[in-house]
């Protein structure tokens, strides 16, 4: 088995693959102050509750946008597998050209998503990832990473409203039935929900104009299903897209 780890700003997704297929996944909070021992306890606990023997894990691959956690996870993975994990970053084999001004600037998770989407669905393809930030990543028909767009995620937008506006407060991000709210909570939910539906449509339309064709749109991340339900621009939802991309990249580097 291979241990797959995607360290995001808010949550960390962990998964296990067997013979190239994702067999289990978990989501935990990303906490920068936890030690490697604490993360080791959490990981072993997750494995134990599902009856998984850690001795069967032969390798690990990590995508991280939180540099402070790279060392703790590196040590935890090394203890479990007996070898250092593969970290997605400059110098590893992805099989994808990155056509950016500075390829080192792009987040590892965005490249992982792009690799997975193109491998599974072909191109042109657009990956919409609902995380702390909402990212739009575009891959050409030939399989080159072209770049994309970044905007605050829904939860981040609500947090910003609560911090900056004295009479507003945090509410749950959820589907709004109407755009005309009758109380503060309904008004915030309507603004976030319908605002993001419109934002997604606008960005996808603009990307389509720049490409000269409409790409297939694949959504992933914690809120993918929520916004895909009422948005015809989203063609499909793949909750395990990042884990699949990590497996693909691990295999390409192992073979190399």
C-alpha cells in the first residue's frame, strides 16, 4: 500500500492506495502547532480504527502548501515506511509541462489536480478546487498546465465578513433557496451561495473565451457537491482527484 497525503491550509486529506486504487481516505484538521509525535498518533489511530496494519505500507507521497508541516510529516512517513516520502515539488517527474512565468510559484496541490484530471479525462480540462482558496486550473488539449485563477474560498469569505463588519457574524456555508434573505444569516448565505455560482460561471466563460473552446470542468474539494448541484458549468465532481493525482505522480517517479 502507498500512503497519500495532501496538506492543505485548512484540512489535510490522507489516503491509502492498493495496486493503484484508492481504498481509504480520511480528512483531519491542519494544525501547524502539532508535533510529529502527535501526527504519528493520529495517523496510527486512523489506520487502527479501520483495522489496517501499517507494516503493509511501502511508500508515501506528499503534496503540501504548508511548509511548516513538511518536516513532521516527513519524519512520520519515514517511521512508517522505512524511507523518505516523495514530496511533490520542483525536480520531480509529473509528466506535465508547466507553462508559467515561474513554475516554482504554483502550489503542489494544483499540479497534482491537473495531472489527475488530464490523465483521467483528457484535455482541455479545468479543475475547480474548493479549498481555503478556490482555484481554477487549466490544462490544454495537449496536456500542458496553462495556469488559472485564484479567489477566496466560500468559508474564507464568510470569515472575512465576520472579522471586518461589526454587525455580521459567521454562518455555515450552505445552499440558499432564495436570493432575498429575511434575516442576517439568510442574507449572508444567499450572498455567498449565489455569488459563488455567478463567479464560477463568469470565470469558466472567460477561460473558455481565452482557450477558444469550453473545457470539461471537474470540481473537487470539500464543497464541490454543494456548488455543483446548481451550476451547469460543472460537468462532474471527483472528491478523490488529488489523491488520484498523488498516486499517478508516485508511480511515474517510482518507474523513473
